[in-house]
C-alpha cells in the first residue's frame, strides 16, 4: 500500500496568510503594436506582472496554464505549472539516501515521462537548467554542502518557495519573489481541489524525509517511504526557456484573453 505524502506532512512553522494571488488581469490594456513584440520575459512575475504572468503551453495536445515566475533563473525564464499533475508520483524507492534528489524516481519521471508529454515545440525551447541540490554527504553530516546538476524539468526547492525551515534543510537556490505571499504556495488540481506538493529539498534527518508544501501553503516535512511502501505526492513541474521567446495574446471563444507562444515558431 502506498503512503500518501500529503497525509504525512508535519507542520513545523506558524504561517500567516496574505490573501489570494494578486495577478492583474488587465490584458486588454495591451496595444496591438506592443502585442506584436511581446516576449515571454516581458510577462515574468518579478519583472512586470501588470499584464498577467500566465502562459498556455501544450501538454498531451492540450493547452495548460503555466506561471512565468522570473525572467532570470540561471539566465532564463522559470516556468511553473499552475495546476498539479493529475496523478500522484512516487518520490523515490526505499533505499539509503532516498531523499537525495539526483536520479531519484521523481527526477527520472520528470525528465522522461513528463518531458515526453510536452509538445515538440516546447521540448525544443527548454534549456537544461543548473539547479542546486543538497549532497548525500550533507544529508549525513548536516554540513552546508550543495552541488549543481543540470535538468530539463525539475521540482522547486524549499528555499525557492521561501521556506523558513532553515534548521531543517540546506538552502538550495534563491527565494522567488512570487512565493513572498504564502497564499501563492497553495496549489490545486485542475478541479480546484487543493493538495500538498513535493519539493526537491531533503530534510536533514534520516535520509527518508523531504520538505513539502502543505495544502494550506505552509511548509512541512514528510516521510517518502515507510514500512508499508513508497510514499507518493502531488507534483508541480518546473522548467526554463529563453526570455526572448516571442508570445502573442489570443482572444478565446468565451471572450477571455490568454498568452500563447507565437504561432510563427
């Protein structure tokens, strides 16, 4: 029987809520001339989110909403799936250093199974990104030691979502402005049901515990394997594409406006 990660989260911090995401939806303010020259970097949350920071990309032949979190993540735009993937995924199989991220089950899943679900256009745009992870030695010794790996698709780290668990984990990457608001850490499936979701950061405990985001946006720790089997959790893929990729503003049949990759690509 699989152990559900979201039921195992232990809340270790007090969290204050700042309200819902304040994404500005004034897309109609875009002039036609400006729309012709827009790039994905222009709508990044940390650069200028007055036009919204959501873009729709093809996944399994369907247009799926993604957030453009920053225009400078290892020199590229950081893209985060707005909704959690429909299926829970095993973080790793029970073994020594099960919480180590590189080549874990979730790492392989994201870069093989999930990557193949993205359209060919998106795959061609994705650039291998350098991400910071905790070393195996640090999991053992609690030394402040990290390493850099390159991945096409990855999970965010605890520090990137502004975790305050400084004593429970090593800082990987830099905090993202988007997650200054606790409410922005809350994630849902596309049916709007909220859930906890996995991060790539191991907790400095027993090699079997990782940091995750709870369904209320708080940060906690959870076991990824138990005597009953492997733990599973909800997944929110992230990847990088160049900031100069052109985008366009489309009017939908319902009168809504949304950003898409420029069809000339």
